[in-house]
């Protein structure tokens, strides 16, 4: 088997999108499974839409996910340059070669002339526009006249309308597209810039790309690219077109969809773990054998099988992402999770009054509930808010006949020297025995009277974290209102 070389080639017109991340990941997994190379290449010729730091942002977020390119603009190999703007002369040279071989020709048509030709075809009932080949057989004199008028030519590829373009798609099987369905298309625009379908072939061929995994929106581009490979007698890569990512309503994911965070940087900002995101994206259109879904990066690389890539749309299931990230948060060492969570707490809450032990204990308490680290803010916030018990909670405590319990437990708490979890636990148990109360009738009145919450972490630990003075003060307020 020849060396596997795959690539991810974004435009620096935006930050790393979840669709791009999934594409990059599957290329990376394929390369690493077969001991090949993963190449990062930049399609940066759309200068007006490029954003500052777009390239750096793409690379930084890929590397955060654990997708490390073997070759890139910042880590070049033997097949550079890795930015299209640094390869423009190559595209022009190959375009000239196609003209010499009779596969391409100069087109001097103006935008207005092309629009008029389109309108005429539509008026005739032809809504699938085809270039009328007005410039296919221009004489030297006609070309000179157009040049004298100040026209700059584009270069078009001459499509063989009698040929059918067929390839075996790694994901979808055999696909065929008749040449008669494709109009002569522009390979070099009149401004001298190569179009995507031309430049990508030159880049892939010269960089010896062996396999191309990309989104299904590129299926319509593949016949045009095959034309260039064949005309230049270059070896075709194997193509695999990944299915769409859809939202939970089974609608195609778009950048305007506000139900889902669209960019990897947003997940970083919310405190998701990169290993969890890597795991989640690997299951977004690929399925391993068996029922297990939590795997290390190395396990996924070993198991990856391109024949198990899905032929059906892949749903971006947020609940599944929450579950996977929660699994990783619980497996990660507490020091790391504490450092991540503390960063969010420091930004939102006055935690300077608390020592490191208190912070570690409260993060450990809520760690099993975290879907992502920033959630720690909402869980810890009640410990810093004024206590205001609701009327319906007072009524609930009365339903449980909780006043007597609260008076008794307050008395015992006041006499405690060490207000620590294990002692608090035994004190609550002892009070329940004395009053013949157990279950929710024992725990719920205390929890509500202290935290104004019906659910939460281990009650004795919660009480320790509130501290003796605050616990007694909150219980007193509650008793007075009952």
C-alpha cells in the first residue's frame, strides 16, 4: 500500500467550525490508522473574506482537539508551499499547459454578456445554465480585438460532453455524472486567481494526496476535479464524501442555527475537555463495533475503519455530548478539574474569601453533575447569594412537619465544635432517630432550610461548605417564617 497522505484545507475566512473539525478529524484518523501523514493546507485566495489570525485560529483549535498536522504552513514538509496565495504561479503554469493540450481555452466574455446568455437560455426554458462556448474557437484577430478593448480573459476547461465521470466513493459506493450535465467551467478567473476546483487538484496532485475525505456538498465538484486529473495524466486520489451533520430537529446544520454552538472555540470557552470533544466528533458519522462509546484517542485510531463511516446524516446530539464530557470530567484528576473550574468561579463569584481546600471540596462535590466546567458557576452560586426562602418551600416543610426537626437540629449544630462532614452526618442521623424521622422527611427540610434547594450534592458536605454560622442563620430565618 502506498503512503497514505490526507489533508484538511480550510479557508481563513472564519474560525474552526464543528463541520470542519469533523472533516479534519476523520482525515486525521484515517492517516494515523494507516501510519500516514495528515496535512494542513490553507485555501486563502479569497482575500476580501479572510479574517485576521484565521490561519492561527484554525491551527490552534485543531491542536487543542488533539489533531496535530504532520505538515502545515508553520511546520512545512517537502511539498510546500502550504498556502494557495504562495502557489499562484503553479496554477497559471498548469492552466497554460491545459490550453496547449487542447483541454482549455481563453474566454473574454464580460459578466454582462454571460448574464445575457443565461437570460436567453432561461427564456428558452433551459434553467440549467451551460456556457455557450462563444470563445471556444476565437481567431487571433478576435482575441486581439478583445484585448484592445481592455478585456482580460478567464480560462475555461472544455468539458467532454460525451464522457461519463465515475468514481468509487469510499463512503457511498459508485457515483457517476454525465459530462453533458456540466458546463465548460472557469479554472482561472479574469483576475488571474485559480478557482477552487482547479487549484485543489494541482495542490492535491503535487502534494501526493492519496485520499480525500470531505463533506457531501463536494460531490458535485468531484467530476470537474477528475477532468483535471485525467487531462494532466495525474493519479486520482480516492474520494470519500461524509454525510451532513444535522441538528436535533434533523435539519441541516447551518452557521445561523442558534440551537447549537457552532465553533470549537466556544466549546473551549465553556470548559469542555478536548479529549471528550475528540471522542464525540469521532462518533459523529462513524460507529465502532459494539456498544461502548468512551474511547481514548489511541483506541479510536486503532479501531478506525473507513468502511464503518455512516451513509446517513449525523445528528449533533447535545445530550450525548454532555454525557461524554461528564464521563471525561469524572475520569480526569481532581486537581486539573479544580484548576479549570476555579478559573470560571474567579470570573463570576467572590471566592477570594474561601481557601483552596474549600474550593477543592465544593468542586469535588459537584463534579459528578458537570456536563462542562463552566456549569460550576450555577452550582456554586447559591453559596454566595442572600438566603430568601420561598413561600411554597415553607409550605412544603410544613407538610413534612419539619419545624420540630429544624429546631432540634439547630440546637445540636450550635453545640458542635467541629463542623465537619462526618460529624454532621452522624448528628443528622442521631436527630432522626430521636424524632423517629427518616428519608426525605429528615433530609428535605434541612436541605431546603439551608440552601433553598430541593436537590443537590451530599447533604452533610453541603452543610460543611456553607459553614456553621451560615447554616444556623439560615435555619433560624426559616423557623421564624414557619
